[in-house]
C-alpha cells in the first residue's frame, strides 16, 4: 500500500510536533530498516527535518538516534531533538519491516486515532514512506516473565477489557478467518532459494494444515464468542510499563481489528512462551482465572462466578489453538521474505507442533463443555 493512500485518512499540515493534539505530518521519504544504526541515523534526521518544519533548520548535532527495540517485524528508534530553547523533545520512529504488505496500514492508522483518544498507545505525529512517528512513551518493554506476575497480569486484563470496548468505524467482520485463509494461501505456494530450507518446507503437508483450519473453524463456530475490537498481537514487546507512575501501555496496533474475544486472550496467553516458544511458561488454570476475574469484573474481580470463569476458560483455550495455526503460517511467510535474522521456519514447526500436541485435549474440553451447556450439538 502506498504512503499517499495511507495519508488520505488524515489532515496533513505542517505544525510543531510537540503541540497538544498536533495534526498528522507527512513525508515521502523512507528509511531502510536493514541499515546499521550508523548509516540509518543521517536518513532518520533528514526524515525528521522533512516531517517537522520547526526542526528543519536545526543542525544535525541537535539530533540523537538510538534503537529502542528490534523485533521480528518492525524496528523502533528513539529520536531525541534539542530544540532552539534548549529543551529536548523525544519521539519514536517506527520503521515497518520489509514484505509486510499483508498488513492494512490504512486500517492501522485509522485505529490509532480512536485508540489514542481512548488513552491507548502513543500519539501519532507523522507518517512517511515506510513508517510512522509517534510520541515517545517513557516506559520499559515487558518480558514474557513479566506478564505472568499476578499484579501485572491483573492490570493487563483490566486494560484489555477497556481496549475491547473501544469503538472504531471499520468492518466488524472477525479478522481471524480472513487472515488464516490469506496466510494459508501465501504459505502453501512458497519457493526458497536455500535448498535446505526448500527441503524442510516440502516436508509440510498443507493438505493436513488446511484440514486443521477447517476443523478449528467449525468447532469455534459453536461458541457464541463475542466479537470485540482486539489487539491481536499482545506479546510482551507490545506492552510497556512505567513503574514509577504505575502505568501500563499497549503499543503497536498493526494487527488491531475486530476479532473474537477468546482469540485475543488466548493469543496473549500463547505469548507468555516468548519467541522461543517455551511452553512451560503458558499460564496454568489458576493464573488464567486470575486474569479472567480482572477482565470480566475489573472493579469486583472476586465476585465473578465459577460459571463465567469456566465459560471464558473454555472459549480461550479453544481459540488459543487457532492462534497457533495463524502464527505458524505467518512464520512460513516470513521465512521466505524477511531479511531479519530469526529462524522463522523453525518457528512454524514450534507453533504447529504445539497446536497438534494440544489439539486432542482442547477439542475434548470444548466438546464436553458445549454438550453440557445446552448447545444441542452432537459430537
């Protein structure tokens, strides 16, 4: 998707980037995310000067550029600018990863406006050829181990409940099946230049994968699962905390869209395992119930009934399986396209094998619950 099309959703004008409720700025420039920081820095400085007129005449020495994080899709940079009055203004420059054209950037930017108004994430200050500039959040990124801390887990649950209540004027069709079909179609026709990768890739039975997708879609269809505005990628790297201010932040809304509540929560639980897929870190039932209590009744978590806890537990456990299928296929696509040094092919097998390991128990749990809850389904 071209940058100009993305900007169509915004009023693009030139004003100071640090004003409250600043308008959205634009630039046609782009910065290669694969460049080392030493080479990327002058390009980022040029970009900032082009975006923000107030900074256009500043000497390059007034800018400092540092890496905030290098995920497995995007690159975050912190740019600190010494303005003419001597004050430092920090902003975050997010460079989109290459070959991520499957992400609807126009939808993402539309969502950011409404999420920002609701108090989520950083303010959007500008857009450019392959990224965006946002206000800097003074907080640290969580680790997978942080997320299972009872206090933080409770706060994440409360924030996720508020997130799910945000209204965004976009299609309410759940994203899960759209993305699963899209990822499957892309992943099943790949060709690798690396002969060893191609050999490993050819061991995958896409007929089997397609069968699994159909089965999990049919099973989850028996749940009356609420459709909410979901984050869809709530891993530790997309949650930040400022301990001094006791404030939690969700960031990175490129997958945010309407989706099943159970998927968003189950997907979050899967992310307890981190990119290494350490399955021992997946939250146990007591940890999940603690999360559910604060999600269902943020003000009175101890008043949540056992019936409601069980219902959300089964719903989440079932959609969690779909999360494994989705991100395993995503890993295959990245294995063929991404220049980032990460074993995406291995990631496919970690996630897909975890799905297969949990499938029997998960399907049995879901079918038993549905039979007991009067859905009149015969399994």
